[in-house]
C-alpha cells in the first residue's frame, strides 16, 4: 500500500500546514475536468491543489539539497522530468482515492458529521491563512479543499481496512534479528588507497580493539582507545545492508564472541555478536514484515479494482500545470 504524504488533522487522516507563500503568476481554471475514474470526475482544481500542497512540502525538505528548479530536472535518468513523475503520481493517488471512496461502504467506512465539521474547519483556516495570489495559484477554494480532504480521509481509512483484512502472518523465525557491534576501516581507493604497510597498521589497530574487548571493555570504549568509532546494528536471515563476509562470520559466532579481523576488497572489519536473538529488534522487524505483506495484499486488491474503474486523463488540461511557481511552508501564529 502506498502511504501518501499529506493533508492530516487530529482525528482524521489528513493534516495541513497553516500557511504557504507562493511565488509566480500561473493561474488555472479549476472547474475543468482533468481526469475521470469510472464515472467519477476529478477537476483540475482538485488535482492542482493536491499537487501544489505536496510541492510545498517537497520543496521545504529537498530544495536545499537539490537546488532550485529540480522539478524540471531528469533526476531519475529515465527521460522524464521529476515534475512529470510527480504529476503522474498525483493522478494515480486521486484515482485510488476515488475507487476507495466508492468501496468505503463495503468496509463500513464513512465520514461522520464530526469528520465533516472538522474538514470544513481545517479548510476554512487554511484559506484564511493564505493570500489570494497563493490560493489562485493552488486553485484553492472552500469546495476544492474540502473535497480533497474528504477524499484523502475516507480513502486512507478504507485502504487501512483493506490491508487489515489480509490473511498474513509473520513467524519469529522469519523476523528473527541478531544484534552486533562492529568497527570498520576503509582501505580507500585510487590515489587514496592504503599501502600494504598502512593496511597492516589498520589490522593491528583492530587487533588492539579486540584485545581491549577481551579484557572487559565495551566495543565502543575499545574503539575510542584506537581513535576509531564503533557502530551497532541488527541483521536477519539475509543480512541485508551489511557486508556478506562479516555477516557470515557473525552467524558462526556465539553471543559475546568477536570475529577475527575481516578483510574484504574495500574494508577491514572487526565485529562482535552482542545478541543471538534481539527481542525488541525482532518485534520491530515482525511489524515491518507484516505491514509489507499487508501492502502487497492491498496493491493486489486495488490493482484488481482499477480494471473496473478505467482512468482517462485529459492530457491537454493537465499539461497546463507547470512547475513555474515556488511555495514555502510558513508558520502562522
């Protein structure tokens, strides 16, 4: 199940920042139909509003890393701009929400009078907090904002209900996690590659860490003695995310035991198995695996439903939405 970031208030599945600052002069006719999902209509105003709100969140977090104009860049190297990818995701998101709204009654999901009142309250506050220019750029009026918030709320609740009906389980064995600590030293590369003598010196450092741990010190303290840093983690059956040679050595160790100094093509390691069965990490992994299986079930269900709810996109209308405006999340007192 995709988890869509966005629009949540207390008691609902949707929230909104209080205010935005928008720069640009692009305005749209929000009453136009941008897509149909079965017999349901999505207006350009609804699609653009959701897109712009998510744009504001994305720019808030990522513009400092990627620079201005990243929506017009081919970040994925697939021939499409990031903006085109995001636009496609928003239409898919709204398609799924429309389907989920149609299926809501089958799962006992409905918006209460309290929900409706809260949505109206949030939409009203959002509109009051933003300038006429920003609202025009976002095609944000009372009906549009309330419609998007309602779609998201009932859609997310129905999606959760669908996922919850999945007949899936995760065993302790499947989720089992071991705990470990390790110290690593990179062998470098190119002009920065360690010489044979430097590699031997690094091995001696790790051997000194091992001797210190054997004398009763923690891996952290022993590493600091050698000017190094120790790290800790957990791994399961596949050891994903860690060097396979180190995981193999840890799997052969007993709790508390140190590995030998391990040398790979790029790195030197010394590791210690701190727990043969980490209960807390296993419980967390079990929940993660359960959510993954529920998501897979949800995706099967929603994709099956999509066959009965054909999506038609008015490309010429959607093409009018461009990334020539910039938005900034602001705090409103």
